[in-house]
């Protein structure tokens, strides 16, 4: 495993819960590709999570989460190739720019996370080797041209570590940290909270946590 994954695990800490494991061996047939090993290790240990109560790292689920779509890996591909593609192509048309490829198009975007402002964190599937996929954010960030991707020269774990350690230029926008001068005092939020796993079990609900209802505490009683 990569040094970036080791750093990310150190930052996150160890969960006291055990999420249901994703059958990654089904990915090549259901999704069309295997996913990067650092992402698989993250989901195996934590399941899906929300960072700062706003930025969600997704996980495949065995049951369909969208009416009319399949479950499992095929469901993730279906969602990417329908709802996500529609949004990307709509943005391209609005900004009158060339079409942005979306997986399974060659080199297309494959989303693995998003925040409450609909900024999508994706892999650019530009290599036959998933370990070489860089991250790109389909975003509406200040300082990024409208309709353009914010590209990062590194993979999943390296990108998340960079954001969480203050090395990403758009950290506040991705983590949705409000300006206190504009929004006033805000309740403290934990670095991360658990969400769901492969079976759809909501581990955050064990502590009364949902995406839009952080605990108001920076403590993480689910880590040791």
C-alpha cells in the first residue's frame, strides 16, 4: 500500500465499527474496471464517510439507491453514465465548451465523492492501470474557469491527505467551511463521521449523525 494511504489512515484513526466488506472482485464485470487499491482499502476500513459533515466519500452498495437502476457495481456505473453524465454535459453546453468525457468513455470521469455544493471528486480514467489514475474535481471553485476541471497530480489517498492537511488551494470550498464574517459563529465539526457500507447500513445513525446534522463536537468516539 502507498505511503499516502498510511498517512491518511494515521490522520483518520481506527474505527471501532466494522463495515460490511465490498466484494471488489465483482468490479471488473459490473463496473467495467477495478478501482484503485488505496480507495478500496479506505472503504474496507471505514465504508463511506463524510468529511467535515459536507464532503462525502462514496462506497458501492449492493442495493439500488436510485429507482430503476441496478444495485452493486453495475448501479454505480449506471448512475455515473446517466445522472452524472447529464449534469456534466449540461454544464458543457451551458459554458459552450467541448464535451467532457464521462466514464465509460475513454479517459472519462469516474466520481468517487462529492460535497453539498455538488463539486464532484473523480478519477480521470486515462490509464489502463487504475493505480495511475489522477484525481480531477468537476467544480465551481473560485479561481477555476467556469466549466473546467481542477486537476490534481496524484491519486485518491494523496488527494484526501492534501486536502485534510491544508495543502489544497480550494480546501475551504471542498470542505464547505463558511466564512465566519459572513455566516457568524458555527458549531464545531468532527474531522469525519461514518456513513453507510456495502449493505446500506448507516453507521453514522448509530451516533445520531446525518450528512447535514453534524454532532457539534470535534470528538470522534468511534475511533480508538
